């Protein structure tokens, strides 16, 4: 299980914290090439209706229904299965990095330097962190079951190390001044508008981020490889059957 830690300096969670949390998610989505579809926050502490959402595009069928993948399908089904698995596993890993983005922001806000520890949350007092971080950690444990499988010590330890490494990777990306500018611009815009479309979020982020080099392909590959080693096997049978059911000679909706 991902270990929680009591926040030393307790204070009320602010709307600015919430906006920064969502900006962390979006920034990692953009850096890992994942499409953001919308960002939104709700802030009404009196009614308890506070929270945020950063929606991303998760179209597994779309990942494998491209022109390039269609050509592989026609020539070599074995190669297609491998390429399909690679595409879907990488997307799964990227979603974990996007989720970690919010957690990393909370760690920065609270001054937590251990990447393997998650700030605690006290909903009764409204202190600690945004409740979304609990949702984030729950989602990560769902995606990497070995994080809470303490009975199998080796797999559990390997998963914890992979998670810690991934959090450190996210902090390293966030240390880039351009990424920091992009996150701040997104947080400010979300604070002002409360809701952003994917296109608006992308423009705000990259305009503020500036022409800094993106994370290199080799670096992304190394980051993904560490997490892929601890992912459970993904059942692709449903996607493959749906793919096979399509008319291969008339591939409607095939992406370029």
C-alpha cells in the first residue's frame, strides 16, 4: 500500500491548491502526449461540493485502429498483437503518470520530499490535501495491484520501487522552468474560469511553457519501462474481437 504521512504544517485546503492539483494532472498529460478533453473545478465548501476533474482521452480501440496498425494487421497478425499490446500498455502507463501529476503537486505544496509517501487528508477538518489525491492514490493502486499485495513481498517491493521512481520522474519533469510556467498558467486560468476545454487548456499550457525541448523519446521510454514491469497482464481479447469485426477493406474512422 502507498504509505500516507501526516502533514506537518496543517492548514485549510484552498481553491488555489485544487487548481494546482488539476494543473499537475494536465501538465503530465501534455508532456506524455495524452490528450486532455476538459478541466473543471467545483468550490463550495459550505455544501461540501469541492473537487476537480481533468479528463483525458482514453480510446484503446483508437490506439490500435490506425492506418499503420491496419497495414500490420494485414501482413502479420503476430506483429499486430505485439504492436497493439505495446500501444495499450504505454497508454496505461501514461495514465499512471498523469495521475501521479496531482500527487506530486500536493507533495510540493506540503514540502514532502519522500516520493513514496502520500499526504494525508482529514475531510472533517478540511485540512491536509485535496481529497482528489486520495482518489488518485486509490486509482494507482487499482492499476498496479501489487502496491497493496503485501503477502507477496518481492512483487510488492518491486511495485513500491517502481512507483517511487515514477513519482521522482514526474518531479524531475516539473522542475523544468517551462513546465512550471505552464502549470502555473493553467492553475491561474482554472481559478479564473473554473472550466476549460481541452483546446483551451492545451493553448494556455504550451503558450506559457514556451519552446523548451520536450521530454526526450529515450527518457520517456525508460520511464515507461520501469512501470510496465509491474503492471498486471491486460486482457486484449475484447479489443481484438472488436477490431476483427470491422470491415478491413472499409476502415471507417481509421486514424491517420
